């Protein structure tokens, strides 16, 4: 069957996700190769509820949850046609596609978070990401003029995520309020991801990627780049796509169009949350779309997928 698996970004992680990720990393009998991940389980389990949206903790938690769920589904015979990661979810998606080992993937998630937090801290003011709906590109660009805030994720013609310094995002909200019909909401993210404000992250992040990425060959699973909305074909392309993503807008709207061209039989979001599944459903795709969070167990997910097979 033609299955697309989506790796979610930050914002929807909960204590239940923390507990699932910690338990999964602690259970190392599933595969000897995952034994190196076990030492991370205690630090995940120790996270307090009010720490789950701290950037450094969140990116490690999200990677860990997605890897645990990915391994469980792989053990049940789930074989996707295409993978796509959204924001922080791309680090796990690249790992699942086979561009580096699981141990390297988890360490990359931690290092990406560290670099992003350090650069954000150097900005001297709190930063974040806000969702904007009901505003087309031209008036949004005009409202952003002169502000230390930028388009971070393009979701649709009138649906965007912007990121920047909190003081400038508040000014943006004031400007947009005068347009009428525009809705602005704060996301649970504390870094201005996918904007020029994080440009200093790119070089050290790329160096880390080059140190672990596979040297030759192409992984068996096809992966869609979030910034380019195109399949990653080779090592150089993989490194470039993931390196540029920290300071370049994500073209998720274009990614959804590219996914539709695969004519999937089913779409599954790994989580945390189901925001990506809802976006896909809003497109009216003629195939079942669900999130792992909808199910009681990986086995239930596999049973659902079996029913979706043509």
C-alpha cells in the first residue's frame, strides 16, 4: 500500500508522551542496536510537566517518542512509501529514513536544540512562534515590515506560522488586528525557528550533520524535504536540506501538494498530537488520515492500516 508517515513538530507534547518515550527508550531488548538509547530514558522520565515545552527538552522528547513509535510500527511490518517531517520532526524523519544511526539521531536532536536555544538566548529578548490565519501573503508581508519577525512556515494561502522576538510579534498582532478577520495565536515554542534570526545555527549544525551522515548510497525510504518540498536524493542534498531548515521557511503547503501526487492509500501522523493529520484532512484527500494518538496501541494502528490497504 502507498502509506505516508508524518513526523510532527513541537507544541503538542504531553506528560503521557513523555512517559511513553521514556518507557520505550528504557526497553532495549527490542533491538540490540537501540541499547545506546537507554541512558537517555531516566532524564526523559525526570522531566517535570512544566519543562515539556522547554526547547532543549522538547526536541529530545519529540525525537524519542517518534523513534519509539517508529520502531514499534516497523516491528509490526508497517512499510511506508514516503516520510515527511515537520519542523523538529525532520530530525527523526531523517533518522527513520536511514541517513544515520538511532544513537546519532538522538544526539543530533539534542545538539540542534542546544544550538537553537543558545542563539535565541543571544538575541537578548524572549522569542517564539505564532500562528496567523485569515491573512494573505501580501498584507502579512506588509505587517511584518521593519519587525524582527519573519514567516517561518507556509501552511496555505491565508495560513502561516511566523516567528521572531516576542515584542515584535506583539506589534505584529496589533497591526493585523486592524485588518479584520485575522486570527493570531501563540504556539508553545520558545525559539524563532526557520527564520534568519537563527542563521548563526546553520554552520555548526551542518558540521554536525556532515560528521554523522552516511557516506555513500541512498536509504531505501523516500523522504520529502520540508524546505524544498522535494525528495532527498543523496548525501549532499540530505545535509543541505536539514541544515538550511533551521533558518529557512518550511514550505509545508507545497509538501502537502507533493504528497497528494503520491496518491496515498493512507496517511499516518506519528505525533505528538494530530495537527498534521488535520491539515491533510482539510485538503479533502480521498484516503483515510489518522494520528497514532488516536489509537490505543501500535497493534491497533497496524490493524487500521491493514484495513486501508487496497
